[in-house]
């Protein structure tokens, strides 16, 4: 059954766009990019969280890039939080919204240590807030099967509903690599993170 998240009504829908660097769309590939960067102390201590936050090492200095939005961060300092910087500098990155949620991104913007002057942070990205009730007029809109596991990786929980077809079956990480629905092969125009009990 569908459970309302913390804000109860407002959700974020992503209008699909191409992944900037699809070669780094898996956590493992992003982690591997940091293997030759041991001379950067920050990378040695934080490569797991950097990769989880969507970043990979460019191999040039301590520069990193988000595989999804293409936003880059460099000159990492010891107390930098990759998720927070990703949220502040690239506030409309779909990866951040789907992995951490709108409330997290909003909280980071309110408590930011730096001002986002990046042109990327001002770019309109097609996010829109929606009232979930307009998409679910009856209880049977979401197609269920017996498993709560992602149909692709078979390890993570299913969390993403695709639009316009309203099929449900993948985790956030796997859904970010898809252009078409895995059930009906329709082009994905939006995604919605939902919570099941």
C-alpha cells in the first residue's frame, strides 16, 4: 500500500533528460575512478560517500563530476559534505532529489556555507511539485507483484514509479539509467519516488 512521505502532499517529478556521463552510472564505476587518486587525502577518506553522492574522479587534481547532471566540484576541504555541496551547487540535480529527497535539498540550501554563484545552479531543470492525488484516482493504479525488490538489481527496494505509464518496479539507482519503462518500454517522461510498507 502507498504511504505518504513526510510532507504528505508535495512530490518532485523529474522530466527526463540524458545522463551526462552514463559510463559512471553505477556506484562501482564511480568508486573505481578514485582508485588512482590516493595522493589526495580527502579522496582516500571519502571516496565511498563521494561515489554515493554521484561523483566520480576526473583524474585531474581533486576535480569530481556528477555522472548525472554533469556538475563539477573541486578543491575539496576536510569538512566538506559531498551530498550537501551537490545539493547547494547543483540544486536541481535529479540524482540528489531522487536519492535524498526534496526536504534534504531544501535543508541544505537553507543551511549552506557558500553561496551558489554557479550558472548551473540557476538553470531551470523541469522539476515541478505535484499533488499525488491527481495521479492516483483509484487504489489499483500501481501494478504490484509479490516482490518488493528492484526488478533490475534484485537487491534494493522498489521505489520509483514511471510516468506516463505508471509502472512500478525499480530502485532509484537502477531507474536513473533507464530511458524506457522496463514493463511496457514506453519512454519515461518523469519519475516519482514512493514508499511502500
